[in-house]
C-alpha cells in the first residue's frame, strides 16, 4: 500500500463528491472521532522513533489501544446506520469503487486499522505537532542557542560605537 499524505486533505469537502453513506461517515468521524484520534496521536506520537525500522513491541501495543478506541467509536456509527460488520465492510468496498475521492477517504480511515499505516500516521502527527526536531529535542535547543549567540553578536557589533545608516524614504537620517 502506498503511503497517503492526508495532512492537507479536507475530507468534509471531498465527501461532498461522494455518496450519502461516505458523507455520513465523514460527518460522524469529524463530529465523534476526530478529537479523540488526534488526542491519542498527540499523546503517543513521540513514542515512535522515525529511524527505528524494526518497530518496537511498544508500537504494536499502541496500535492495539488505538484499534480498540476506533472500534468502539465505529460501533456507534454502525448502530446508527442500522448496519452490522459485514454490511459496513461491503459498503466501504463499494464506496472505494465509486470514485477516487471516496477511495481516498476510505483508505485513510482503513489506514488507521492497518499496523504499518498506523505507524505512518503516528510519524505524520509527530511532525505536525512537534516539527522536525521531535525525534531529537536536544538539536532544537542547540539550534536555538546558536541562533541566540548569532543575534547577540550582531547586536553587540551594531552598538559598539558604529553609526548605523538608517534611511527613511531613501534619505539618510544624518541630515
């Protein structure tokens, strides 16, 4: 499966081009699941090391916790729609065949039930919430220290008796 970049997708807008079932599913996810999913990812995404290709046992434990959360939420949707697991699966399958937008939405949602996609989602959210230094916060601190030292040096050079040429509207303020 190819990795989907979902960070810039507006699923609510995409769903408008899909069946009522997909629209209902997206609405349900946004209203009833999204905050819980994001909270889970924010709380746990730093536990994943982007350089760890072997995947620690901890990742699988996180996946199981997340799957239980997801299933409990989806059970409510299934009940509201008058479906069972088998009919939900069939509707999701046919939605993927419906059009490319529906397929993207379903793949994103199903991605959360696939272990490797789950780890990818954790890594995506790690970057989203904590930026490029999430896996090495010491590097961020070192980068900030270098920036502060550079600014202090520039500030001291500008104040040590050197006259700065500050112009307004192309005219020097010396006049």
